[in-house]
């Protein structure tokens, strides 16, 4: 669920809810800034005043983002038995189904549904 007024989303998980909605642009070795997570929790409490937060944890992780904002999808230019499917940034789940379909088409030698040249691993 995306809540536009407060600019965050909630995803159901096995043990509760995951809150998301901000991006921290920093070097991969920078310590996380959990002030963003604190703000997400405040937003969730505003939307759901009775939400139980006991046992909640904070987490962050690095996501590969490409300089042109496009994912890398295609055969390795060096190792022909390796196919790449990464760099979707914050749209990994959004692009996962189509990326999987494209990779399956490439691996099986079938024509791809769309032109994959813009996503080629050797475009840089």
C-alpha cells in the first residue's frame, strides 16, 4: 500500500509490516541514517494510531543503481554462459517479471519481447 499524503509505503511481511519511502544517497560504507526510519514509523503511527511497534527493527541496504537509471539486462560480454539482471534501483519488484521473461527468452535463444539493447551490459 502506498500512502501518498505521507509519502511512504507499507508492505505486509510474515512477521508484520515493512515501511519504506525514503532514499539515502551515500557511499556504500557510510553508516545508515536511521532518522529516516524514525520518520517512517511516525508516519505509520499517524496513519494507524493503534499500530503495535514492539519488536520492530530498523534495516537498510545498498541497492545497485546505474548512472543512466536503467537496469543491466543481458549476456555477459566476457562469460557467455552468464546473464545479468540487476540495477533496477527501487523498482526491482516492478521490473522483476519482465526482466525474468527477457532473461528466459535470451537464455533459450528466442527473440525478446522488447529491444534489450538499451539495457546491454556493455553499454558503458
